[in-house]
């Protein structure tokens, strides 16, 4: 039942508990208790709202930063990651395979603000060897949600 609950609320975290219980063929109390248990176990870590900031007057710049580090003896990647993800600017952080160790996704008001974060906070850490910053120009799909409007078919309809 857990996997079914997770699959449904991952797509729609605002689903009514009664509707969720009906979809699963379970009682509301059973489903509610299962959700509470998964929250306590950190299986469910939060509930988020997808916002298309391009449709608002609020200016934001999103950057994806690749970070190469030297793991410190006795610390491994976990402690290094914790030092980086504690910054409020950091939205997401992942340990990666490949040329870079971490991918850090952050938001700022301007490109300069992002650059300042990289040059003053991230790159100055002793264990950071190098960074590569990529600015996200447009989001087409985020967390499974299409963020842009589909273009209308501009062809003329021809009838016989």
C-alpha cells in the first residue's frame, strides 16, 4: 500500500484523504496513519508547490553548479555535502557519478548574486577543487510537470 500512496501523492500532494482512501480501497484512518508513519520515517520528506516563476513579476535566476571536491579523511562526502547544503541559497544537492562529485542547484535574484555565492562561499572552501556553473535559461518540465504552454497548431484547417 505504501508504494501506491507514494505514487499518487507524488503526482498530487493535495489529493483529499477521502479520495486517496477510495482509490486505494482502504479506510481514511488506515491511509492517514500510513502517511504519518512515512513522514516519521522520512520517506515523505515534504510537500511542495510547483510555481512557474516566469509567469510572475518576481525575477529569479536558477543555476546548476557542478562541484569537484577532495573528500577529507574521516569526513567522506556526507560532511562536505552538509556544509554546502546548509546555505539558504541551495535548493537541491546531489552526489553524482562522473567528472564532478556534486550537483548543486540554487536560486538568486541575479546572475551576479549566483556568481558571488560561487566565488565567495563555494569556491573558497578548502576541499572544493573546481566548479562549473550553468544558468538555466528556461524550464520546460520540472518534477514531472510541464512548465510551458504547448504551441497551438497554426496550420489552416482545410475541408473538402
